[in-house]
C-alpha cells in the first residue's frame, strides 16, 4: 500500500514534530528576553539585527547595546556550535541568514511580527525543522471520499488504462491511507481466463502486482499445467485493490467501494472463464456465504454489465495450498473443470 507513510510512521513523525514544537516554545522566553538589565537597552539576536539594518535603525538601536551578558549554562548548552548566540556581537551577525534560512523573508512579509518571531527561531538547536509530512488526515480540507455510485459513474466509460489510473488515485475507502501501491491487476490480452483473488498482501502492496511471492509462483505453475500463462492469456486481479492492514478481511463498505473497478475490468476484458480462488473472493463474486467446499466442483455463472454470462469455477487460494499441500489434487480437479467445454 504510494508512498504513503504507515500510521505508525505518521504517528512517529507527528510525535517528533510536536516534540520539536514544544522545545521551540519552551526555549522562546530565553531568547525572547530581549531587554537586558542595563538601562533597558535591548539585546538583539542576529535576525533582529538584520531586521534593524533593513529598516535603517541598526546604529540608532545598537548604540545603547551593552556587552552581551553571559547566558545561563542551560541556554548555552542548547546552542549549536554553528549558530550564533542570541546576544552575539556584530561579528556573529553575517552567519545568521544561513542558520535561519527563510526567516528574513518571513520577517519582511510581516514587519510587526518579526521581533516576536525571530527569538524563537534564533535558539533553535540543529537544522531548521522540516514541516510535518502532509497526510490525508492532516490535510486541512480533504476532499470527501467518492461514494460507490460516484465510482461506478466514473468507471462507466473508462478504458483499461484509464481504469488503472483511477485505481491508482482512488480514495473511495479508508484502505487508500495505508497502501504503498494500489494493485490494479496484470495479465495478457486478449484474456481467456481471469483469475480473481481477495486482496493484495504485503508483497503485492510493495510491488504493485497481484500474486507475487510463493503463492504467485504456485499459481503460475498451476496455470502452466493446463497450458495457460499470465503473460499471454490470463489476467489476474483481486476483488479489493488496496491491502487491508494486517491482511484482515475487507469490510463490506470497502468491498462496495471497490467492486465497480472489478466489474469494469470484467466487462472490458471479456474473459472466457473466471477462476475465483479463495473463500472470500468466491463469496463476494457469487454473492453467497456458502463454504468453498460447497462452491467447488461445479460451474457457476457470472453476469457482467452487458448481461453476458461467464462460467465461474471456484478453487482454493494458492496461499492455502502452500499450507495444505494435500489439497493440490482438488485444485488440479478445479483446473480441469475450468478447461472443460462449459
Ligand atoms: S481498496 Fe478500492 S475503493 Fe478502496 S481505496 Fe483502494 S482502489 Fe479505492
């Protein structure tokens, strides 16, 4: 599941950002103590000095400036070696723009706010903090997720390429937040068979391709045993295009949001057969809660958008076959059934 950050990553980044902000806030009074104990003469930091120079007040203002008092040890400990001290004299001033990149521009944009904003920046330890990564959750005005009806309307006249692009950009359900890649599907055309599974797993999410890893290798071997190839004449897709966290079962609302894509894929590819693997995919496609044992061994019919009936054969998911090799004999029977003249 683009390269969106996972919730823990986001939480970590958000936490780091808060920590940084808190430290800046806590440090601000130290640097912002711009009045020295000497006759009220102001002590300025490099940014303030730049700003005073900008408005032609530097000489007038700094004429009263006393020697910089030594700072408390705690405040000095926070000062980076490369950053000028808040009360440093003129020799330190030229280094300020580099250490506070971006701050002068902000000061010019809002002169009244500059003296207040500058001290907080001047005591920042380390490089300027990056702005927190923008996430959909943090977006100030996130676009509302489209409804299944809106998704169905968008995909109605889409070509396969357009449909793939829509899936990559889809935000119709919450699974978009955790995905690295939306997995549209992959295979040869014209499509003789369509293989439909449940949802991307971790490897599929990483690679953006369906059925990779060991279960993908087993599926390829099963297809090859009956003369079929995903590169040539089999298109492989899933009911759900984005990985559910922890490989949990997709929720009904996620299935409803995503199913227009699968329906459009089937209508565009016009497969001669559909081999649906795994209980969840079979139940979803056939609209039943029957067990896979009850669904196997016979031909079902799926009616596509145009009313065309496509024979459907149900079999085990390759991942299940890897755990239960003794069931491979039944899977072989299923493949033979799919090869028969239906
Ligand atoms: S799972 Fe389907 S509906 Fe949900 S965001 Fe991904 S593509 Fe869109």
